[in-house]
């Protein structure tokens, strides 16, 4: 069985590295994008099994990217986890209304991230 | 009716509680607890996470947690992000404020399985979170008088610490 593909969308190089390190020991194929618009493009191009999406990003915010992905048949059912700051978490209701499946508040904890990823991938 | 003679409402109200504006408000993030003898409307958003709300009708003290993972197994840092720790800490803080465990009533919310494909699976994260809360409340002999758990959708929850009422909105 091919490794499951996770798309990580974040404009922070540090956050991308942290997420990659946390998932490095798992049998996942990691794809990265550095803003919301690139995230949507990479999702359509690579058909990920799960997307980890930051909220505040240039060009297109995570919530805007979420709405774009949900409105496209190719990505409408892909599990999407929003990665928020504490302040953004208070408006995560907007994210759920736009179709996010879960949210994680920064700083991201590896145990929590892995548990949510495994659960959403059905592992 | 609770032995105290006070009625504990476990109705899910269809619109936001009207007295919320008379209460101080607080937002509860994942992994946190809120316990108070004062009147608070505590809001939190739940996906697969679970919130346990405890209320003492004698002292009218209430508290709520919001945990993400069922049990601390020694990996990572022991914190209220884990259900077994979050429930114990909630009980400890209520006791510290003068609440007696035998008076407590519980409500539980959350534990959604947001993906249709996994709904039939017995052990996705949301189910595990619900199970640990049920198990711990049972072991502490705290009656569960209201709940809205499982299902497919996230939830917005508002809990009132002073009268134990809760309002849930599916997201």
C-alpha cells in the first residue's frame, strides 16, 4: 500500500520543519506549501489524504484556502486540520462552518498531532 | 431532582442562554480547565475533544475541562490535555473551592468522529475520549445527567459555572 500523503501548508519555515520532524518517524509522504494559494494548488495536484493548514498566511489565508478546497470536488472530502494560534482558535467556529474537520492550537504538541493525524487517517 | 432539592437542568437549549450577558465570560482552549465559584459563561469549541462539566448544586460551584487525548501513557508531558489528568484536576480544583464530590453532577460533550468513512470504527479518537470520561465518572460515582457526544460535527459549548446549564450548537 502506498504511503499516505499529508500536505502541510504554512508560511513559517520553522513550523514546516517542526511538523516534518514530528511526522518524520511515521510512514507518511509529506508535501509542503508555503501559502494558502500554493496549498490549494498542491492539494489539487497531489491528492493528499490529509491537510494540515495554518490560518494566517500571505496570498490566501487558511480559511480562504479551506473554502476553496471544500468547493472543489477533488478536495471536498479530504480531512483538513487547521493549525491556529490561541487568538485564532476563538474564531475557529468560522473554520468549522467552512468545513474544517479538526483544529490544533500552537504550540503544536507531537503527541496530539500524531493522535489526530492517525485518527483522521483511520490508523 | 438532586438530593439537595435543587433541580439540575440538563436541557440543551435551542438558543444561546439569555443570562450569558449577565455573567463574566471566558474562553477555554484545548487542554485547559476553568473552575469558579463566581458566575461565568465558559465557551469552548470541540471536535474529537471532550469537555466534562461538573457542577455542585449545594455550593453552586462549577467547572469544565477540555481534553484532547484519552489517557496519559508516559509519552510527552502529563497535563490536562489528557482525559485522565483533566478529570482528576477538575475534581481537585472543585474540592479546593469547597465542593463535595458526592454532590457533583456531570455533563459531557464532544467526541465527534468527523469523517463518514471512520464512523463505523469503534476506536477513533473521539470515541476513546468519550469512553475514558464515562469510565472515570463512573469510577468516581458522579452521575452523568446530560450529554451530547459522538456524531459527525464539531460543537460550540457554553457552560455556566453558577447553575450548571449548558448550551450546545453543532458546527
